[in-house]
């Protein structure tokens, strides 16, 4: 029998098309506001020093903004937070530019393009921005990246007894790569997970691995499209329950043939 991993959600970050932040998203999810199709809004990476801010790509800006959103709700010290960064790919635009450069006659790659090409670039910029020396994990499991990141973060919460910030994100690819990985925009979510209930706690989350049922889907077609298009938004039904402050059991698609069972109980 699989044992559930449990934590308390103390902060939520969300950026997606038509959903610029968690406050706006919560209003849409609970039915108070209609969803409108608009490009994702990626804030400037204000945490970074000016030189690094100029080099920050869409992925960097997305990841940092998600982490800030979630941590700010609980008033958490960014420098003290253990982090898990999970993404189904890396920087799509940077990858496209590198391929173009390597396909031409001048194959000299700029140092900025090179260091932004690695999968852990967002985690590196987070460390620079927050001056954090806390543990950091970087995970990729293709469409199961959110589930893998969540399991890693919850395991750290259980074993180390400390808060962990989970940041999961996706970035679009230009053509011709877009035809093979058709992400329509940049999007992601973040959860600040704590080992104990506090005044900042929003809900308790318990996750059980090993399920094989179909994933929980959104009732509204436009929001279901977001869930299906972005691996980082697979937990949108869980966010829906959090917005409505309702007890919910959610099946989160994970690795092929497997799912995670999420139970959410609002405080």
C-alpha cells in the first residue's frame, strides 16, 4: 500500500494565458470572473541585479515571478527556502536561436546564450536573485514534470521538516520546433509547501502515488485546454478546488500509465 505524503500549502503562484497571477486566476476558477484569451504576462525580473536582469529570458522571468508570488503570500524569506524547479523542457526561444546559429556559417555561440540553454538556468538565476544557499533540485520528466517535482518537494518536506518552494513552468518553442512541441505560450504554477500548519496555511495536501485512473479534467472547455496544453498546469483542477475552498480529490496525470492522487482540505 502506498503511503500518502502530506504538507500544508502556504502560498500559490500562477501565470498562464488570461491568468496573470493567482488572485486573478482564483476569481476565474471560482466563477466570479470570465476567462479571456490573452497572452501570458511575464513581469520583469526585478529581483535580479541589472546585468542579470538584461540577460533574463522569458523562462527566467516566468520562474522567478511564480516563486515570488507563492512566497509573498506567506511572507517567506526567499533566501531560506529550499526549492524544486520542474520543467518539461528548457528555454524554447534560446534553443531555437542556438539551432539557427549552429546551422549557419558563424557557429560562435555567445556565453549568455550558452548558459541560458541549460535546464537549470532558472534555478541558477533564482540563486543569484535571492542569494540563497538552501537546497535546490531541478527536475525534468517531460509531461510528468509537475508530478515528479511535487513528489520530490513533498519528500523533502517530510524528511527534512522544512518548507519547500515548488516552481513548475513551460515555455513555447518557435517553428519548426513548435510543430513537434506545440506549447502555445509560457505558463506555470508554484506552491509553497510547509511541514506544519500555520497562520499562513491555505490548505492541507496529501498525495498518494501509484494510481492508474484517468486524470481529473476541468469542466470549462477553455480551462481544460490550458490544463491539457501545458504540463505545468496539469494540477489546474487542484487549483480550482483551492480557489473554491472546497475539499477535493484530484487525479494528477504523472508518468505514462500512472497518476497521483491528490486530496485537498482547505483550512
